[in-house]
C-alpha cells in the first residue's frame, strides 16, 4: 500500500505527528558569523517601549501548540533577535544596506526560524517581504500555504475557503501571490505600491526569470 504516493504521504504525516507527540521538536541554537562593527538596537527599542513583538508572540504560541518544546522556542527567540539586530532598524533616520545568509540542515527548523524572523521584522516595521523558493511550482505552492498559515494567519483550502490561524489585527497584509498564482503583470498596476506604510506586502515567488523580471519592474 505504501507504493501508492497518497498513502505513503499520509503515512509520513502520521509518523511525523506521532514523533512530535512523543519526542517534541528540538532545535539547538546555531552559530553566527558577523561584522563586529554593527550597532545593536532591539534591546534599547524594547526598553524604550517603541518595539513590541506582538505578532511573533502569537506565532510562538502556535509553534508551542504544534509540538515545539521550550528549548527549541528559546532557540528561535535568540536566533530571530540576533538576525533582526543585524538587519537594522527599519525606522532609522539614515539609509542602510545589510546582507545575510541563514543556513541549516534538512529538517533543522529553517522554515520555522525564518518565519519567526519575518514576524519580528514586520513587528519592527519592515513592509516588504520577498520569499524565493526553488524552481518547482509545487515547492512554491507548499511554501505559500505554509506562510499563509504561520505568517499571514489565513489557511486556504482547495476551494479557496479561508480559515483564521493567527489573529494579528495590527498588520494589514497585501499578498502579491497566492497558492495558485505566482507574481503576475497585473501586480504592476500603479495603484499597488511596495512602499505603502499602512500595509505589509508579501510575495512568494518561484525562481523563474520571467516572474522575477516582472517583480523587478514593479519595484522600480
């Protein structure tokens, strides 16, 4: 029966859930290599009351309910703080440019970690999120569905029906892609801008030259 792809996929899902139920989800803190000249800003902003991670805290609760143990949650807390600190304060008075790379083993919690980082970035004031997946449309759709549930907070079934999974009323999301549709030319309409301060735009795109060209034009 396991030769049937659908049965095999269902078997793996059940096995994964059983493992999480009995063992929990463990994820240790990794190592960071960075420029020592960067200026930390998160701690001061939190103490000053100008920054709070409301969206992230709701996501953290969702991870806990899904089987992540406290050790792994603290790891994501630490990693997401460190990465956001190095990204820079989006509300800074001066322009800046930063680069970074997050690496991890297969099934090491990369998606949970970068979703946590994204939540904190949005809480801090970043207003444009771009996620580049692989070259297969199935992977793009899978990633879109995952982020719809864990970041935007709305799960969508095959009929297009939506269910609220996270309630972060402070964020007005502007999805530029969907499970069925990658970034298209209609998003280049001037009425949709990437710099609207009242909303957060997010695009989950396949690594495709045509798609990326359209997106580049929209940014310009």
